[in-house]
């Protein structure tokens, strides 16, 4: 779970949401990323997606993925890494592409989970933000899990 606090929601809020939404999954443990997985120190381009150049997008994940493959995965005996499909963000899509190239060299399988769709359209953060900004809570409820919906309602409803 990305630990950097560079979002509208605090790390603590996001972490609790992920924990709440995964509580019924017995084989899932949610852990903070710390300073060495997708952090400002190892992959700063992730946090400046809107302003990086194409060259930066291509070089960004090397340090981050190297630390994961050489230090983190062996220490924690990680043999699979799950990532979400990213059709909209070039930086994150590139990170996933580079991960699929690098991790198998270290006997780590990358499993990319397709984005959830509604009416043949993928759910995106921008759609969720649009629902919040338009106070369209009926549509919002279709896009996010129950725990996330309750959090967003409590945080944003007037």
C-alpha cells in the first residue's frame, strides 16, 4: 500500500479503507510500502505523473523495481505480485509493463488484475471524483465497495 501522503486522503485513511475492503480475504495481508516501494525516494515520477516527460516515464521504475526484486521479495519470500490494470495513466502503465519484464527474471510472477467495469466502461478515480463533485451518490455507490462508499459519504456529503 503506497505510504506517501501525497493524495487527497491521508495514508491512514487509505490504509484503513484497503484493510476494511480486504477483511474477508483470509490470504491477504495489507502492509505499508515504507520508503522503498513506490516512494518519492525510489520512483518520484509516480507522484508527478502530469508533468513528467516521456523519457522520465521510461526510466522511472528501475530503481524501485530493483529494490523490490533484490531486497524486499527475497526477504519476504514473495513469489507473486498483484497489480491492477492501468488503461489511463501512462506512468503507472509503464511501471506495470517494466514489472512484467523484470520480475520474472527473479522468479516472481506478475499477475495483472483487470479493472472492474460497469456497462463496459472501466471504473476510474476520475469517475469517482466526478460523482463526488456532482453529489451523485447513487452512481458513486455502483463504483466503489461499501466501506469506501461509507467513507466517502461521511467525508464529502454536506
